[in-house]
């Protein structure tokens, strides 16, 4: 994969397929970018599980903060990494070893060695991009996402179609 450019079709397919995101480096501070991205993605119908060992056990935007990826129960479709490039390496490899299909490193975060290791394990890696920015750009103000359907009214994991979130 060429990590300098990603086709829109590739990014769109990821954002349509993903349902549950582990956001590593989550912050409780609303002025921090990780908090804004988490709120945006949750507002678009994704389940976003915050990961931050310093906040573990606390509630953040309706989800319990986990200390690490290993503390998350159930499937995770994507790990969004809000850490520096060096710290992102072990997280990306751990995600791949856990069978998480997608690792997304935020703007300014790139670790080619970790990407190569994760891809060798079958994980798709996106680097130096923001899923919020790409979601807004690809799906527009309507907020469409999964399979091109609006997120409003879509059942969350574990809900039947008749239940409300």
C-alpha cells in the first residue's frame, strides 16, 4: 500500500465497513482533538471506545474508558491512534496481533515499520489522516456512513431495529 496517498474509494470502504472503533489516546478535555473526533464519530453512529490508562474506568461520552486494547470486550473494527509516531508502533502491531482489521494513525502520526508489520498480519493501515476529516469530506453534511445509509435511527450493536439508542 502506498501510504503517501489513499484512494477515496479505499477510505470510503473502510468508513462504511467499520462499526466499532477503539480510540487510543482519548482525552476527557473537550478542547483536545481526540475528544472532538470521538464525539463526531459517535454522533455518526460508530461505537467509539476510549482507551487511556490514565482515565481507565471513567465514563467518556457514554463509554467506559479502557486502559488498553486488551481490556476491550467484543469485536473492534478499527483502532484510531492519537499518540506520537513512536508510541503508535507498538499499538499498531498489538492491534494487528489481536486481529483488528484496521489501524488508523491520526494526522502527523506515521510509523512505516509498524505499518509493514501490521500489514503482514493482514491489517489495513492508514497513516497521517483523520477519520473525522475524511468522513466529512466523503459523506458530506448529511453524515452518511455505513453502507451509504444515514446513521440516525440505525440500531447500535446489540439492539434490534425497534429499539432506540
